[in-house]
């Protein structure tokens, strides 16, 4: 005799939320780099679970020059637990904490507009076109 057990899960588990995940934001920015450089450079985004079961993720953003088979690691973010924020950020020799989605946009704009990032992009484009 088969026992009938009701489904106790709510109907609205489709993953829809008003929040935008840091990973989704990074993927968009990676695609926009390719568009801005007419495909010469591509942004790369990796996401790995934090070790030892902490429940978070590590994200790494790079700039890839396919013609050179070269990837430059630009920055790293650590997300604790499943909360999107705060994020621990590392760019160059600088570390910090990003507390909200708006702060994340502001931080990314600063990183992408920095003299170091602009120099890396210009040099990779020059090498790829040579």
C-alpha cells in the first residue's frame, strides 16, 4: 500500500526576487567589456563555493584577450553565507567591504575607471592588435 504524502513546499519557489545577485552583475559587466572593446577583450567571471562549508562564494573577475590566450586577474570578491552583501573585496593591494548593491555598482565603476584598469585594457588591446 502506497502512502500519500502531501507536497508541503510553497508554490512560489521559482527563484524570482527583486535582488540582483553579485554574480549576475559581474556577468553583465563582463559582456559589456566585450561590447566596449568590439570583442577584442572579454570579461571573465568565475564563481567557486567557499571552502570548508561556510556557505558562501568567491568570485574572480578577469580581463581576457582571446587573441593572446591571456587572462589578467583584476579583482576578487568573497560572499559569506547566501546573503548577497556584505562582500569582501580585493583590488590591487586594497581590501574593503561592500555593504549593498548600490555600493557594489559604485565600487565597480571606481575599479573599471581606475588608472590601473584603463592601462591594462589599453595594453592588452595594443598587444592583441599587433
